[in-house]
């Protein structure tokens, strides 16, 4: 029980003293947090750069044609520290992955910001901000 | 899928007891990278340099965990500070910008130099600070930027020597255990914060840094800008904590956001017509 109270006290302390660090940009300015979905396909490319990394997934469209979806990830700083290293992401190249993404608000087709990827080895890896509140982590809008 | 215990506990603490008893814990996606933060202890007294001044050296992360907190289960609390006293025309100018226009003017989005105090306020990544007697060296991971400031209290350059610079003309002095950095002649292309807070050529920034204990650094800034504000404004103290990691390389080499936001701006302009 003491451990429980200690954890609660620690979390409340965090809430009182954390210094907000502004993100590179406001997610909702560019992507629609109410239009998110999971895309399944073959991971075809990873570009590990800043201010955002990108990955591309080849999917099968409604007519059976191959379509390429582009996913914007977080920065390499956040990805590395969160376990989504270059090696982790590129290990799934050529393999089936599932990526959850929210669509671009400017109408560009097949362009998303990703929040997680289910890698080829089955690990669910965080790769972006929690804009839907699906992780229970702080929500970025 | 799992139940997120940390978030449920915080929610329970914030709700009345009866309501909390009825609250069904929400189920969240478990993903590698989610962070349940643990605050650092004070860690003992701050170290001192050979001249007796507080040594601010270290790698510093925003918040109390000594680690990145972008994917933390605990949200950042709003800072308790006064509203910024903008002159009416400046307030109207900021409010007239659409969210997309604010993004397009934000140095943090365009990868332009963030300047001062932007190295703290428009920077989500860690800082490495090195202090020696007489010198303050500030490196930030965000776009691998840096500044070096003399801490001997020397005067600013003369008016004839000043030119607009992103980090301005900087000098620093110690007031007790607080390092005070004084900056003028700051390029008008920088912003104070990423929310549209622009400034004039009359901007004067006073930053204060102190290390209350080994593991903690605190930062505060004052803005004097008589052409934009009705009076000087001072921020709340912001907390940073000592990390055990090195800074990593983070050059802004693939910025697609500007083009994407411009397209969105065109879509929105079309919608408004």
C-alpha cells in the first residue's frame, strides 16, 4: 500500500513540476486527429531524418492496385529514445507491418502521421504523438 | 491491449472519491516507447566551479525525470504565470493568424534559427550546458545549435558595433547563485515562443538559470519589448533535470512540413473565399 501511495505521490509531483517542452509543431495543424486508421502493407522504405522520419508502406487498393502510403513519424531524437531505432525500423523492410496513422488535413491522398507500427516481429512500437488518446500518454493536439 | 495503471491512478486522485469508485479504468494500447516517468531525487547540493560559482554543467531534459518525456503517461502541467501584456495591435495581429499561418511563421517549424529565448522555449529536446569560470556554453540537440556567452559581466557592444543577430548580443553575470544572461539586438525573424509571439527590434531578453540541487536546473526569462508589450513580462520558473545520456545528432535535413502547410493554407484560403 505504501508503494501505491508513493507512486501516486510521484505522479502528482510530476504533474506539478514538469516544464512544458513545445513540440516541433502542432500536430493538429497538419493532420486530422479524428480521421485515423490502421494501414496494413509491406514496409518499402525508411528515411531516418529530422525534423521527422518517414516510412512508406505498399498497400493494395480497392481495385487490387498497389498504392504507396507515406507516414510521418516523430523526430529521430524521440524515436531513438523510445526504442524505434534505425535498426529496429529497417529490420521490417520488405515485410508486412501495420501502421496507425491520421490523415493529412490538406487532402493529400495516402499521407498520414503515424502513432505506432506493429513491426514484422509483432512488437507494437510507438513512433509518434498520441493525438487520439489511445496510449494513455499525454495527448498532443 | 492493457489497462494503464499509472493514468488510472492519476485520474483517481483528481476525481471525487465517489466518482473515482465508479470510474471504469480505460484500456490503452501498450506500445514500446510509452514512458511511465519517475522523478529524480534532489541528489545533493549543486557542484561548484573553482571560482566558487555554481557549476551548471550537464545534459538537461525538460521536466523532472532526467529523460525524454515526449511519450510520458503524465501530461505537462500548465505553467502558473501571468498573461502576456500585449499591446492591442500586437494582440490583434497574433489573433488574426490562422493556426496554419502561425505554424508557417514558427521558427521551430521552418527550421530557422530559434534564437533567444527560443533555445529554451522553442526546443523540445535536451540541452548540454558547460560552464567554466567566465564562460557559459549552451548546446541544444534541436538542429545542433549552440551559443557561447561570457559570464564576467562585460558590457554590451557599442551601438555602432551592434547588428541584428538570431541570438543577439549576449553578456552574462552572476547574481549570487543565479546566472543572468542579458541579450539585445535580436533579429526580428525570431519569435519568443512558437505561438505567434513576435517581437520588435527593441527586444531585451533577461534569462536566469539556477541549479537548486545536483539533479535540477531551473530557467526563467523576462521580456522587455516596449514596442509590442505594455510592460515587461517574466515567465514562471521551468524545471529541467540531469540526464545520463549524451546529446544525439539532430540536423533538420528533411522538412516536408512547410510545403504541406502551404498546401493546407491554400486549401483553407479557398474555403474561406
